[in-house]
């Protein structure tokens, strides 16, 4: 007669230990992954509040070949300047973040130019450089004082 529970061979007990260790390692790795993928706790994300400022100014298309006039005194960029239109984005990028506004109130002026206003709120203070991009144009770099002293005027030719 054979016993109901045969004795485990030494080979089987080695594999049980290896399987148990592998399972434990997998469980620990999964726990570490899940712990790191959770949103950080508020204490971990708290930073000193950064004050912000507003950048306001105008974008000017400098010659009549770069825009068209409408019947209401407005204007819009054409040709290579077709992206300079009412509602086009104005982005200010810093190492402290991104702030966005848009071009508004396009006006064909009597001096043969087309002017848009913009205002960008939430621009962080105390940054080394501020990169300003209008529509899909190349960015221009400014110092904070240049953006806060007066209205910013960007001429696009």
C-alpha cells in the first residue's frame, strides 16, 4: 500500500522555494510600480505660490501685401502671414510654465498696417527668459522688464 501523501522530493521543494521567491519579487515590483504611479500627495506637490503678471500688446503686419482688409475696418494676414488672424494663439513660455492668450480686434490702420491686440494672463514672475510666439511665427525672447514696462509691440513683416 502507498501512503496517501507521498513525501515531497528534494527537487520539488527547491522549485517551490524558487517559485515562492519569484512570486514575492513580482508582488514587490508591482507594489512599487503602483505606489509610484499614484498621483503625488499634496504635501509632495506643494510649492511656494508663484506670482504672475499680464502681458499686453499689439501685433502689427507691416505692409499691405501681408494682409487683406474687410468691409468693417478689420484685417487678416494673407499669404505667408495667413496664420496671423483674429483668434490666433499668443504663447509665452518660461521654465516656470506656459501662458496663453489670443489675437483680438484686428484693425486696418490708416498708415497701411494691420494691428491686432493681445493680452496674456498668468505669466509667472522671476524667470530668466520669456519666449513669445504669435500664431506659428518664430519665437522672440524677452526679459521680464521688457514685458512689464509697457505694451509689447511685435512687428511681423
